[in-house]
């Protein structure tokens, strides 16, 4: 079963400088009980993608084409505001990057966790009991007394765990995690990843995990998609992409991971050039102005090359492994 099926999704923003194509023909699926990671540079369209799924695009944003099919039936791109509100928090939950921004500083944690359950029909006592059980599940010590405390009385890692507990309170079918470990130190990051894996297994939800941290994606996600300039340039299982990346952008993104360096270097590797102006996309392959493998063929839009299994890449040279290019 597929929980989320995004089909040829395009999103434009009307700006003072003209129409900006933030997403272009984005397609991917999130299977049931699986974790799918979305990676790419800042500005590649990750946040726009989740805002489109959640129905939270800015007023100047517009879905110009495509479908966002949820649980095999509802097209989220066509739902009215009331129907989307009924899904958010109940069937689709989100953990944001900054837990302090997700929690109300003037309300106790217990009050906020009760409010999350307003559709449940439970009594206040039952809601509090359920909140305590969820806090215990995310490893908050002494959860009964913690309900009366306010967000500023918790550490950053504890606030993020509370945000995760609130997102999973109603046992959603899909959890969208928007870089939830970015504000945490390395030790807390590992603990949060393990917690998410355990909770996903216990609750049985699917996860759409947004991150620029490749190590987190490798540890948590079963499948991944690589985005560049609002397009999906490569997709497949996490193992396929980490061990046999075929798109030049994916290869360079992986090469920039400091964990892959075998020795000290004076400067960390980077990808030359900058993201294109999405009001004026380059002709053909969107990555060709920054690609050292680009040729005249790349001035036309490349097809999506199937590389076996679920692995595919949108590149004219995708069928040539990197080892053969560098040999």
C-alpha cells in the first residue's frame, strides 16, 4: 500500500521579478511503514514540497499541475481548507526543525498535549493519561510531573522529543519530519534518530524525512529522493543511491559529506557554482551549468533513466557508473 503518491507536482510562486517555478514535475511515493528521505541543497524545494503536501503554501504560491494522492484516495492538491484541517494532526503530522517555535511558550506542556487530542472525545483525565504514556514512550523522565511544566523548563533535546510525542499522539498514517535534528548536538541527534525508528515501528506510520544531513538519511530512511532546483534528479533505495549514485549532482553531494573524507583537508569540498534563478531556468538539464560532464546533449531535457529496481536518475549520462567516468 502507498500512503502518499506525488504525481508530476509543479508549484509556482508569483514574485515581483516574475513567475518562479519552485517545483517542476515532482513525482515520488511513500509506501506504508517505510521512511523516505528528501535531500538537496538549501533552495532545492524541500520546504516547498512539504508545504504543498500540508496545504500550507504562501498566498503567492500555486499548484499549477499534478496530484498529491493520500491513502489511495484523497488528492490533497484539490481539498478545501476545512478538509485539510481535518487531516492535519490526525492523519498527517509534522515535526518541525525548531521545537521552540513549535511549542507555545505560555502554555504548559500538558495543556498543549491535551489540545492536540481535541478530536478524540476523551475526558481531560484520559487525555492526560495518554499524554503521560506518550511522554514516557519518548523517554521523558517523570512524565506525570512534567505535564505542568512550560517549554522553557526543558532542554533542547527534551523539547524536540515532546514535539515528536505531540506529532505522534493521534497515531497518524504519515509523519513529515522537517530537519528535526538540525538544532541538536551529535549525541542528541543519534538518540533522536533511534527514537524515531522505534516509534515508527511501534505506531506503524510512514515517514517523509527532510534533511541536508546525509548521515541521518542513511541511518533512518529506506528510500530517498534527491532534489535539485525543484526537480527530482535521482531516486531509489538508500543503499542504491549511496553505493551507486548516477546523477552528477548526487555524486557531488555525496562527495561533500565530511564523513567521507579519509584525511584532513584545508578546505571542505563544495559544488562549484550556484543554484539557477528559478524564474529563468537554464535550457535542458537544470544542473548542466554546474556539471563538468555536460555536453551539447545536455541542452535538451534528459529522460528519466531506469537503472534497475526502483533506482532512476534524470540524466543523459545516468547509465554510466561513476567508476567508469573517473577511470
